[in-house]
C-alpha cells in the first residue's frame, strides 16, 4: 500500500512547516488528488488513520479535492477530459494523446495553529 508512504511524506512536510513557522500544530490541510494519480481513496483513508496519531496532523481537518484528468491530442490539439490513461481523442479518434493534468498528488494548503 503506497498510500501509507504518501501519508508519511505529508506528515513530514506538515511537521517541517509547523517547525518553520513556530506553530503549535496544523488546523487544516487540503490535498489535491488527480483522478489518475493511482491513489485508492479507501487505502488513503486507512493510511491516514494509522499515520497521523501523535503528529501535528492529529487534530487537523482534512479536505480532499479531486482534479479531472486532462489530455491534449497531439494531432488536432483538442483538449479533453477522460478517466482512462489510454484515452483516444473524442474529436479525431487519435491515440496520440498526452496527459497534461490529473495525475498529481499535492498538498494544496496547510493552515497552521500559531
């Protein structure tokens, strides 16, 4: 379950941010998770519950924002959304498409308790 390593990285970043700003802990954290990020929501929730006790995130509220997978066709330049990494262009049918957004897993915002 790679979700646990993702949560541990979030904890490390949150702890560093708290230390850097001289805060007590984290009030809230917002994560942006792309539809094609390869993150299983239930596994992420389980990993979160296991990893955050006794950390600066223990009492923080967590918000998850999902971003669509956006592709661009290399043939006709059509931009489109899809839930399949191997999506074909809906305009010209080409399989020469490139994922330009929707595979991210990032901390969008951390609000601290100072």
